[in-house]
C-alpha cells in the first residue's frame, strides 16, 4: 500500500470567559490560573472527542490553549515520540517497541470500526437482511476471492465489489485487519487518506465498500447513518440472517449500546488512548488528562463514544498519578 504524507488539521480554540463554564472551580484558584498550550495529534477516531473535551476544559481553564490535529494513529504516535506534540491520539494497541521508545499511555474512551457500503448498493436489500459474515469479509478484504456482490448475498447480482481501504497508518485499518486475522498491510483495496476520505469514497461509488470509525459513519446531529452510505450489518452467528439481537446499526445510540454491552465484537471495538513520551510533566497536560478521566467523562456518551468502566477509569487515573 502506497504511503502518503499525513496532513495536520490544526484547531485553535478561542479563550472563553470563566462565567460560561458548565462546572465551577470556585475555591480552587490554582486551577483558575492554569496556563499553557497543549498540543495533540493522531487518530481520526479520537479527534472529535478530543475537540469536545478541549472546548469544555477551556470553560474553566481559559488560560490553556489547544492545538489539535488529525492524521492517523501512526502520526500521533510518531509525533508523540518525537516530542512534536504533548499527546498522541492512538486508536489501536500500543506496541512493545513503542513502549521501549518511551511511550506512556492511558485509555480514555472506547469506540468501534464498522463496515460500510454505498446507500444505493445494487444488493442493498439482501445485504441488510442477510448481513455479512466474518468469513465473507475475509474473502473481500484479505484473499480477494469475492469479486461480485452476488457472491456475498447468494443472488445473481454481478455488480463488482469495489473495495476501499485507508492509505494512512491508522488504528481503524489495523483494528479492522485484526478482526479479519491480518494486519493493515494485508488489506486489499484502493487506498484513501483519512476517515472522512474513506467515507466519501464509498459514498461516491455505488459498488463501493469500506470501513469507518463510528463517528464518521453516523451524523453527529441526527445520530443516523451518514447520507449516502449504509452500515453493513455483521452476521455474528453466521446463520445468513440478521436477527433482532444483531440489528443495532440504524442509529448511533444503538451501535454504542451494542459496543458497551459486548454484542458488537472486539475487535473491531477497541479502547482509544492518549499517549505521551513518558509520564507528562507539564502541569496543564497532567490536569487536562486528569479532568478527561473524571469530569470529562460526562461528555463521552453524547459525543458518540462509549465510557470505560469505573474500575478501568480508576486504574487509568492511578497510572497517571504514578500508582
């Protein structure tokens, strides 16, 4: 797969007056006077949540500025280890070789990768009724044995399956590949940069299929599937019918509920991480991560993500505090 240069998408937040804060830090002047700049880059999966957290954190800490950029989990890890950013956003497991280079991390939330097709797919009705099995997906993405949509549905539809994948080093592709028993470089398809790019490629191709992090497959306002694409249901028990307990894709709240209670498999569900080069030493960074693991969790469900368990959050907070 041809490598592409990651693109930094900076977001600078305006300073907000403390009076607009959703939570008061009265009696804690040391937080009210917190100053500094926090830089983050990395996973598209975590980018919308990080933006929301930064906006809310600034309401009670107006002296803290944020610079947040997407570009893929690989970029986030590389930027972090190179000291280019304070926090790398990573949407896959942390590798042993990265730990040896100084990667320190905490898990902050959870989401999942879902398969997609064009909303006008010629086999849409059957696909939504029957779904696809993990074996079908392996034959599409790994071996390339499936060439036509009729080979998936069992019908006579000869329209070709056009596969799209990610061209950037990213957690979504790695997680999707792990579910199919491979690695990102094993995935077939036309390489497209970024989560938004992959969704758009499928939206523009009637025969297209791809995969996205859930917050790029569902509209943030309506919480319905993004116009022009459809989530391809996974036939988890391989009985060639999507039963009621497997039918949780129409709305974002349904899929997040299925991820939370374990009905959707892991992978492609996974934890999302903040990664630093060693335990953070900057006060602003430490306080921000601490807030994310505590007060900031209230913004997770409404933002389309899944909260970690209280036990997991407590453990991550202890890790931040050196316990």
